[in-house]
C-alpha cells in the first residue's frame, strides 16, 4: 500500500498530550512527502453518534464523503475496541496506548477487521497480540521523538534545576524525594502540581515557579534540569489503569534529548529492553539505591552527551519514516 495522506485530529483534539502526535505527523508528512488531512468535527461527531447508538456497522455510507477513502495513516491514542476508522479498509491506525484485557480482544479484532495493516507502538502489546494468535495484520512501529528536538554536539543547556519530577508523580519516587529532602534540609526539587485546572511547577523551596503549558515552555523546563526521573505507567499502582501493560512513553526520549541524568521505576520486559532503559536510566529498587544514584549524579559535572546522541539517532521520527516505508513494502 502506498500512503496518500495522514489523517489528523489537530482540529478536534487540543489537549497538551496530543501535541507530540502532531509533531510526529509533521515529520512523517515531510519525509514521506504526503499531506496532512484534517478530520472534520462533523465527521468525528457522526462516528460518536453511530457508536453510541451501536450502529457502527452501518457507517460505511460515510465512506464516500470521508477523506479516509484514500490510503491513510492515523494515530489512535487508545486501542479502542469500537474503533470507528477501523471500518475503513484504507486506514492504517498507529495504536499508541494498548491496555486491553484478553477478554476484550474479540471485540478489538472485530472493530479492526477491515484494516489491511495495524501498527502497534508497544512491543509488549505487539507480543501480547501475537501470543494470543491475533488474526490481524499487525506490525511493530515504535514511538519516537521529533527531529525538532535533536541533540547534537552543539547542544548546550544551562542546568538551573538540580532535580525535576516531570509530569505524573510515581508514588515510590515521590516518597523517596520527600524523605530525602527531610533528611537533607538544603535539597531542592521541582515537581508538577494542579492549580485550578492548570498544570504548574513548584519548588519545595521557592514555591510555584511557573506554568509550562506550551511545547516550547515544557522543553525549556526539561532542558534546565540536571537530574530527572522516568517511570512506566503500569508500575506502583498504575497496573489497574493499564491492565499491567508498561509501554515506554515519549517522556523518556524527551528527557534524554534534554540532557537529563535519569533514574526510574519500570519492569524488565520486551518494551523496556527495546528502548535500553537499563543502560540509560538505572532502576531504583530501594531508598538506599535512590540515595546512591542521586548523590553520584550530583557529583557529576555533565551528562554523557555522545552516548545520548548515538542512542537518540535510532529514535527520531525521521528514522520511523524509513521504517514505515519498509513495512509498507
């Protein structure tokens, strides 16, 4: 199949976490030389109405009006067992978060039975589908980081923040941070808080330091941190939300492009092995390990830039564009 376009929800979805998807779309569009077509709000609403009325099997009549009638790539945020665009033969979905239980797989297969190809971002989820004898044509298509954030020898970031916890707090690391700050009164760290529905960042010493909503502001914040943390979403209480799946999210790559020294919480599985987490983000199994790694990092003057550059060169979106071309062959 030769792709003709990328279907984008950027006229519909405005949540901050969608911005990285739109960055992937932009790089893929440029490298594959295909346009980005915006999904209309009216079409999105129509699919939702048909879904709610359980009439999705009659939605094929929308095909002749839909931009998805041409071979299209479409990023699906979740593995939806009622995936509307799965009814369209020419749509190749890239499934980002796959958290379905085994008993939901028959519905997932039915919803995607017309797709000639389905791309699964998580190797753990891909293996799960293969192990459960999926009849769908699936391929592993890993997540990436936009080339716009490429780390080079000329990248120089002023590290004004010693320790940063970006995004959702991992409860174990959070407990370790608070415990360490109690034992070391001068220790400062920065973390995310919610203030009247707005995501702000606060220092345990200086109070709120600002709101970092845009991609540019968020990236500058990461680049200003010397040490940060990374945890997969299905550990330390997250198992219920993800049904035990532990995908490596783009934040890991974002932190590396920002030149942060990392430590974290995650299992050793196919996904974390694929992304080589143990080589770049030591696993914290105890408070003693947390202290040892943190204090060792504090003693360092810099991060291993050349090692990071070599690693990241495998995970930019332009690299995924070449991988996609090979898959489509």
